[in-house]
C-alpha cells in the first residue's frame, strides 16, 4: 500500500494589519519564490511572568513584514482591555496596616 500526501496548507494572519497569506507546503522547497515570501514573515514573542504564581507564559504574534513588527510588539506589551483589573482596596490595606502598628 502506498500513501501520497497531496495537500498541506499553512495560513498566517498578520496581527498588525490583518493580511492573510496561505501557502501550499507540498513542493514549496522546489519554488524559491515561495520560500522567499515565507521568510519575510516574522514571529514576535514575549515572555511574561505572573507575579502572583510565578508561572512563565509566552505571548506570540505574527507580522507580515518589518513595518508590522513594532505594532505586534506593542500589542503584546499592552495587556488586553477585556482582562479584569485587579480590584485592590488600597485604603483598607492602609487602614489595616495602620491599626497593626
């Protein structure tokens, strides 16, 4: 029995400008233009340590060119707006600290 893979596609979306690109990976090594186009894309990564748990996570984003790398880097550096903010009542903590002394 023989097996033949006829299609293997990869799609990337730029996190900065929204450009989408799809490549057929079967035979891509035969076409220098495809390889050159794929090499123009960048993956931007940022490691984040959670101060509460000490857990290390890695945030990643794809950029279609050098123009978009800095935009993706800023998006990874700024926390998403939909995350709930820490609701710490500083006044009550100060009052408890004051009472303890």
